[in-house]
């Protein structure tokens, strides 16, 4: 079983702010196959800040295909 202790935010793996985890369950046999960090409000805020900062450049690439 894999235990992941980091979250991918703003283009890099970083430790989660909290210690809680969530079990990842295989839907075929209902066996736990991994544990991943349970994001905290601090993790969500960091992800939202990163997304907002990245949005203008990403949106500009979309304009290239719709013009």
C-alpha cells in the first residue's frame, strides 16, 4: 500500500498542512490501496492562490485557439 504524504500545489510537491489522511479504496475489491493527505483550509488557500496566479497565462493560451 502506498502512503503519500505530500500534495501537488503550484507546480511542486509539498507537505500537507495537517496530519489527517484519506483512504483510497479500489472500487473493484474495496481494498485500501493508498492513503493520501486530507487537505486543510490552509492547503486549499494555497491551491486557490496558485490557480489564480496561473489563470491569466493559461487563459491567454486558450485565446490562441479560439481566434
